[in-house]
C-alpha cells in the first residue's frame, strides 16, 4: 500500500516538474512580431498625377507659357531631393507633442520619402508645358535651369481630431549656368487623415503630395517665364548694340 502511494506521489511530482518546464519554455518563447506594412508615396495614383496637367484655365495661364513650348523655352534639370533631419529613412514619422518625433512600429514607406518623391517631381514638371525638356540628375544633358528641393517636414500630427499630415518642401530654382538663384519658396501643405492610424496618415500624405506638386508646377513655371522674358530682352539689347 505504501509502495503504491509512493509511486503515485513520484508520478505526480514528475508531472508537476514537466508542466513547470513547459510553462517556463512558453514564457521564454518570443511573442511573434507581425511583419511591417509597406506603403507608397505616389501622389494618390497615376490618374491623379495626370490631373496635374488639367489645372484650371486661370492657373494654367499664369503657370505655364502662353504658347506651346518653343525653342526659347528652358530645359530644366531636377536634382535628387534632399531630406531634412529624421527624414532620410523609410520609417513613418508621427508627432504627439512638439519637438518629439516618433515612428510607427509596424508601418513603413517602401523607400525613403526623398527617393519616392523624385520621379513625381520630374513627371509633374514634364507635364507643365513650360519647359523644352525636364531631366533628372545624374545626366550629361545641358540644362538652362536647375531645381533643388529638400523635404523639410513630412509627419503625421496628432492632437485635436482629426489628425493631419504636414508636408513642407523647400524649392530653389536657379540659373544652371550662372548659379544665380532665381526663386525660392517653402511649399507647406496639410491634409486631414480619415482615420487615426498609419494608413489614414499615408492617404493624407499622398493627398498633400498631390497638392504640393500642383503648387510646385506653378512656382517653377512662373519663374521659367520670368527667366525666359529676361533672356529674350537681353538678346534684343545685344542685337541692338550691333
């Protein structure tokens, strides 16, 4: 009898130890981390970018050259966009209080914002009608004007709902031969987020990008008009002195 009881006690002790070991293993096993979701910055869609060429008649008249591109229209060189502090990675930034940048844990851009923005700028300006050609660096092509850009701010700002995304792009247009700065402007745009999460911010960022590209087209086209008028006047004065 005592022997049977001892065997039962021993079996119970072994089972307890085994269960304790399994619990310890479960505690040591890391919790699976969900894979990150990747998002694009593309201005909304290809059709949305195509809409950049259908600005209102008043905007188009003031932004682009009055006539179709002629031999006197400048060629524009677009340098690779630069990124401000904290913006040179694919991580998506959000802000809950001033001066403190945070990152979404499981949501990222597919590339850095600057690299995603580069082809959008070239495509939008190529449709502007104000330039003989728009080329991106690096290139051996000779250009009259040069556009340098820097992303100063791209962040999802939380506070009083709805949250919003703020995008600031610094644009500098210069004479590519003389290096003289012709125009400089900070293009600052905000868009409300439809949802208080990373995806809502991504959609808002694309909307802000689309509006910013429209503003950039107007900015560069007007500066190109002024440059072309000045070049034409200088050429006429040179001919008059002959």
